[in-house]
C-alpha cells in the first residue's frame, strides 16, 4: 500500500536584507536572568520574536501573563499549545517587580488565549496594570489582549484599569483566517476594537497584521480601512517568519519598499502612527507610537 505524505511547498530564500541582531550582550543576559528568576514569561522568547536581541539590550520586553500554554492552535504562532496552567495571582506583583528592576517607563503586557476562563483572563490584565502603577508610578502600560471570545464584559474589566494603549491584533486578512487564526473571527476582532474605543475614546487603540502568508495588497488595504473605520489609531505591519516546519509556510517575503508604501497608505487613511517594516512586531517601538496617537 502506498502512503501519501503531505509535503510543504518549497520556502522562498530568506533575503539578505531580512536580518536581526543576535540576542547577545550584557543587558540581554541580565534581563534574561531577571525574568527567569521571577518565574515570568515574555512573548519575546515564547513566540521567537526576531527583535529579542535589540529590545532586550534596550531594556524593553513584552511580558506574557497567564502562563505560557495557549488554548488555541493558530497556524503562525510558536507559543506552546495545550491544557492551560492554573492562574497565578502573584504574577501581577512579579511583573511589576520586573518593571521596577528594569527601570521601565513603558511596559507591554500580553497573554496566551485563555478560552477556559469566562473572562478570558481579563481580570489578570487589570490586576497587572494596577500592580505596575502602584509599584512604578508614571510607567505607561500597553495591553495586547486576545479577543476574549467577543465578551464586552471582559473588555469592560480591562478598560476599567485604564491602560495607556489597548492593542488587539487582527493578524491577517479575512480570507486566511481559517488557516492562520483558528478559533478567531475577523468581525469579532473588529467589534472588540471598536468597543474598546467606544468606552474609552481617549485611549489609543492599536492593531497589527503579518504579511507574507498569501494575502494580496488589495486585501491588506481593505483590512487597514476596516481598522480605521472601527476606531484604530495605531497600526503595525510586519513580515511573517515561520517559527518551525510545523507552522504555516511563508508564501513570500514582502520587500521593504512595499512596507514603505503601506506606511504611506496608512497615514493617508488617517492612522496617527504606523510602524511598517519586515521586522516590525506588535510591540515594536511601542512607547514611541504613543505620543502621536495621544496628540491626534
């Protein structure tokens, strides 16, 4: 009997201009030891971010709360999938301790999806914001949240903690959702972004996409217009990088000139700030994006 084996399509050669600095240096080592010593997780490491060397050497990091095991199986993401861990209610205190030790003036907090919880983990986001504000007064906080399965009550909990920026990524175009964001819904993500803006109009709302998964330029522009129509102020666009052969293949590498063009398109649409480039990720230059967004 002949056994059929699924073969991944050949991957395009990685271009010379797509290079990130290696994660080395004294600040990187100190930060790694600090985070490990406090029993914390960062999306920088768990999601294999290419900017971990640059960001950690500038003493910035995106903390990932609610454990490091996700209840969803998105085709692009390197974070571990499986049965969720017990909620650690001491985690907000330890995140605040790390923020203080790092001397941060701006912190980014994200999480795994916690579809096992009625509030999707919203309570822990709010507790973490308050812990940081108590320990490090004046520190700005951006929250990169999941879709909470469309729960407005969960978003109410998050926004009541008054984050400086509310971020939720749409990740890709609607046509590719079933492959890229298993368990997510495009319209649901738009609804949650619009709802966050409606209950806190003065808080900048942010979203981002990965490119190179097979989307067309027209599809990207359509999503950008949808995001503006739903109250999004800050946009990030970056190149999808395949974490392993088990993840979705890269269809193409988007050249820097195309990212530059999309940045210009974004500003013409009215976004207050646009980060667009091959190595851009949702928390890249997060603090720098806040000033133009609050001024708009």
